[in-house]
């Protein structure tokens, strides 16, 4: 696939679709363990996380029965997170 910079004359919707496709390619170039590590480092977009959960739900770590990337944003999980010392 061509890089976004190759589409400078593309309309905004086409440019967004290209960026999304490129992000998808980067996601699937990673092994399952690499995707988990990238998620925990905050390197995956919400679109990538949702795509991963949709295509390979068995790979996405769960916390309290919810996908980890969703559960970590809930007050229940935030309350039990260790405070920075």
C-alpha cells in the first residue's frame, strides 16, 4: 500500500480511509504478544483496539470480564489502581 504522503491531492475522506488502512496493516504486522504490549504502552488507537477485539477477541486481555482497554477506563478499575508514589 502506498503511504499517505503519496495521496496529497486526495479528498479528506479518502485520506482518512488511507490512514485507517495503514494503521490496520501495522496492527496485523504485529504478533499477538506484540499487540498486547503495544496496547499496554498506549500505542494503539481506539480504532485499532476495536478492530483487534472484533477480529481476534480471544487474544485481547480481559479484566473483570471486559476487554482490558475498556476496563481500564472505568471508575471501578481506576479506584483499585495503585497510586503513584
